[in-house]
């Protein structure tokens, strides 16, 4: 069986393994394996050419998304070897362990379908694996700039900046064809239980049921930040009165151009009178445009280590 290894050497997780070690392990597991180096987007496009039996992706959520969105529709399965910082996609499926052990266990894989998210807006169409969101988390990502080199200091500054200027906004939503209006601090349409820095916003979300879990945090009777964090860590965010979780097949929102995130990709700009964003005036606010979200069920086939214990699929 022919396998191509896609390896991100800059992935920041613990227990990392080299491309040579992973390749050797795949060969020992019975694969005719090849490693194709990728240092750029164009390199990745070239590395994914051909028709192997399996792509083995060793990296974090960004690498996983980059490969998945390129191979969709080609009928080639993908194996996940989590080596990033958060590994939300792999961990949502119970793919947890040392990279070389997970790699060796692909000799007897557990095969599973994975729903692929689709977002359509004024920019066109974007595919996502984890979540699309507005409000607190999207604004934090905007300030952090996920395309820049990772930095804990910048991360802390982004969180402080977002919290310091946090304001609820009026949104018009449509959930499975039913209109809904509200004033929200955060909206997240989840395909996986986790997004961001391992935030388990939707513990009950499943990646193979064709449904989004939409997490809504309302402004009314604002709950203290510590209370939110405690419930988030415990996986019980929905127990807070201002939080609701709605399952749906389709979700739409009227977007005014403020920051939104599609996995770790950020679109839009801040429009508030935030002193740190003084160059972004109200004149930059665009007329609302519609964003539509849905899922394409079972568009990916994933191969997981045969001894995984899924967090959300069991």
C-alpha cells in the first residue's frame, strides 16, 4: 500500500518525531512510504499530486486543514499524526498518543468518516473542519494574527485586548430556515467539540452526524469571566443561563465585516472605537452581507490508530 507522508517540521507539540523516524515506522508497518518535503503552499500542492492509497499528515490543525481541503473529492483517505499545539481535530477523534506509536498502529487502522464544513460569503466559498465564529474568540484571533510566528506574549496581549473592549452585538441569524435575533458576545458554529487553544465549546459535537452545534452566548445578565472559564474547562458551558447550544444542518448570519474566523483563518476588521485600532473608523464598516454555513457529510475518510478512544464519537 502506497503512502505519502506530509510532515510539518515547525509543529509545536510535545513528543515530536522526525520525518525520518515517521517514514521508517510507516515502512515497518507495511507501507510503501514516501516523504515529500513541504516548505510552502506550492510545495504542498506538488506533494499532494498523484493517487496514493493514503496521505499521512504529521502536524497540527493547520496542516490537517491544508491537506484535507485540497484532497476532498479525490477518494484518498488521510491519517492523522497529531504533532501541533492544540490538535483539536485529532483529539476530538481520540487520536492521542506518541507520534511513532500512532504511526505504527496504522497497520490496523480504525476508519471513520468526517463531515467537512462549507462557508459561503461575499469572498466566495471556504471549507472548514473545526468551527466558524464571531465575537470574542474571532476578535482575539484577529488581534493575535495567527499567520505571524507563535508567541505566548502576543497571545496574552490579544486576549487582554479583546476582553478589554468586549461588547455584545446585535445579530440576525437563520437556523435551519428559522429566523432568530439576539445580542451576543460570542457565536460559534462547531463541527468538532474543540476549537482554538483546545476550547471544548461543544463537548457533544460529532464529526460524522451531518450537524453543526451552534454555541450562543447572550449579553443578558452577564456572567463573570471566571465562571465562564470554569464551566468551559469542565465541558459544561451550556449550563450557564446565558449560553445556549443549538443543533442544525444549516446556519446563516448577516455579517457586517467585523472579524470572523474559519478555523484559524481570520476575515474582516475591527470596527469599534478601540484606541489600539484607531485607523479603523466607522466609515470602514461595510453593509451587511449574508454568510451561509452547512456541512458536506462524510466527505473525508480518516484513518486513525487502531487503539484510539474517541472523545466525541464513542
